[in-house]
């Protein structure tokens, strides 16, 4: 909505376009009123997007911090081949990396293949938890522009109905419908753009976490394999 207001303010600077003397808040209220009933679904999209983005940002920040901490501790213990201590550290943590590494370490006596399978299965579960909420943002990315286009169609229908009733074309008759059409389209796009940026940012953060966890899991497998070979010899 803020992006839409900046766009609306920029359009008012075009030569020949009258700029009403309104504050930013008054402009937001004006746009809200002029969008007609389509303002409610679009407003709901804005509220949901803000809540999910804020929640997901702090959720990933917390999980990233815990993951980096646990990976550092476990990697150090694994380099010293302190398996029991590494398991205890993982057990006491609730980070995604700790759950994945613990699942692998728990199967260490079953062979490297079982360890890798346990890591893969637990990794899928943790990835689904990390991606929680992204489907909402992806849905908003698609729904918001569609709602805006729906408002465009409705606005044009209103404009043509006004022409049909009047029997002649006058700018004042169609201006209201066209205004609704333009405002709803702009609002839908103004919602979808920042939501898309936030979605891609979260995906990149999750991918970075997954890479770190995969590297640590591979180090763990190499350590267990080396210990297994040493015991065999």
C-alpha cells in the first residue's frame, strides 16, 4: 500500500495532472475509499503478507543463529571423534541441524548407508519445517495481482454500464469506473512485488542453511566412516 501511494504521488507530478493538497495519510484514505469493495480482499492480502513476512524473518533469524552455533560445536567434537558428546549437544538443541545430525549419529552402529538414509529422511522433515509459511507468500504473489485484475474488469464493467444508462460517452460518467480499475490493478501489483522479493529472500536463506547442514552432515559421515575403517583394521 505504501508503494502504491508513492506511485500515486509520482503520477500527480505529471504536468497537467492536478495534485490535491493532501497529506500522506489522507492520500491513503482516499485510495482506500476509491477502490470500492475490492479494497477488502486486497487489504486482507496486505495484512496476511505483513504478518507472515515478519514472523518468517524472525523465525529464520533464530534458526540460523542456533544452526551456526550447533554446527560449530558438533563439527569440533566430530573432529575429535567425540561421538557421545556430539550426540548430547544435538539432543539438547532444537535446531534443524541438531535434529538431522542426531538422527545420523543415532544410527552410527548400523553402518554408513543407514546413517545417510536417516539423515535424508530427517532432512526432508526439517526442510518442510523451514519452508513453513512460504506457500502463503507464494499464494499471495499470485492472488494479489489476480484480485487487482478482477477489480479492473469490474471497474470497466461499471464504466460501460454508466455509458449504457446515459446513452452517451462523457468523461465524468466513466471516470469512476476507470479509477477503480486502475487503483485495484496498481494495488495488486504493489502487494505482489514486495511479497515476491520477501519470498525469494527467504528461499535463499533456507538454501544457505541447507548447504551448511549438508556440509556438516558429510563431515559427520566421513568421520564415522573413518572410525569404522579404523575399527575394522
